[in-house]
C-alpha cells in the first residue's frame, strides 16, 4: 500500500512547465571514437539519483543500443521504480549511431554478425562494434564514474537483440545480464545459430521476449516468435549451467510495440526488489 501511495504522489505532484525543450535529468552526451574505424559515436549517459549523495556506492550499468529511442524509453520507464526503491539504481548508457551516417545504415552495419551479399547496405561489423564497446566505452565509464566493472546489463531490440545474442555467444562475460527483445535471428539465413557458444564460468542471466503478433499470419515479415524460440532452445542446450534464462511472449504485441514491455519487464527481472 505504501508503494501505491508513493506512486500516486509521484505521478500527481505539482509540476512547473517551461517553454524550453524537455531534458532528461542527470544526463549528458559524450562522443567516443572507434580507433579501428575512426567513426565517432554519441553516447548518452544518465547517472542514478543518489549518485552525488551516496559517494561510496558502486553502481551497475545498463547499456542499450539504438541511441535516443532506447535512452528516453529506459529513462522514463525506470524513473519511478528506481527512485522509489522498487528497482536497484543503475546508470543508463545508450549507444547511438555513428555520426554522419543514417540510423539504418549504422545499425545494420554494426549490429549484424556476418556479411550478407543480398543486402544493399554494409553488414557484418558486430565483432568490431563489440570490441569498441569493450575497449573504449567500458574503460571510459570506469575512468569517469563509480561503476561496477562486472555488473553490466545489455539491452537490445530487433537487430539490437541479434547483436546482443552475438555478444552472448562470442564474448559472454562482457555483460552479466542480457535483455534481448524480438531478436532478428532470421538475418542471413539464421547463420547466428551456427555459432558455437563460448563457455562462461561466471553466472549470466538472459531475458528473451517477443510479441505474440510478430508472425507472418499477423502481417509480420518474419516469424520472430519462431526465431526467438530457436535462440532460447540453443542457449538452454549449449550454454550450460552458468546461464539462467527467462523467456516471455507478450500477448497482443507487434514488432513495433513489444520493446517497451520487454525493456521494463526484463530490467525488473534483473534489478527489481521484492
């Protein structure tokens, strides 16, 4: 009951309105360069509310793909749970697309694990982008903030979900948790499923979620439910006892609408306080 009243007060407390553009509190943008490609990537960072007052605390980090879309969504969805104590506080860090390129070309290039000759845009830089995150983004965060070097969560949707699955297979200990929304396992004839999963001695939690309407009979181009199920089965069969997996099908959700639910339910599964 106390949490209910906190939510009511939080949602309906007086607010002031200004003519300036709305800004996400406690957030900033930095630009980091991939030394291999020389491409520059904006990175959006939001610090936890208690960061300045709780000077001895080391915070986990939630990393997201797809830049501004996921950053705004994660910031808004976690605001009440984190501020009320219903969810552990964490940094929110969202990686945007390379400067000077259109979003579609950047994400298709960086989130796909293999070259697909039938695609007009470049593909297959997932390994390079993963190394950029590991060797540039992680050290930047560690050098500038009080953040955990082991408690990291990856969140990605669609091609971002495919990219996260690739990291899980090839570099599993980069993250301790993975939230994979509607992963595009169909890419390049499902070739991701041919990769061997690298063993991990560290415990890893994986949350996979997909909308029930992400199937051709409901107008979807690909059967995302079948793809997500194949990914789930491969992880259960090959990843061993170090991985704890939760699989969820979101009723009445399409590809365009499933991710907000995947995001908050996945993060609640990982960081939620009973």
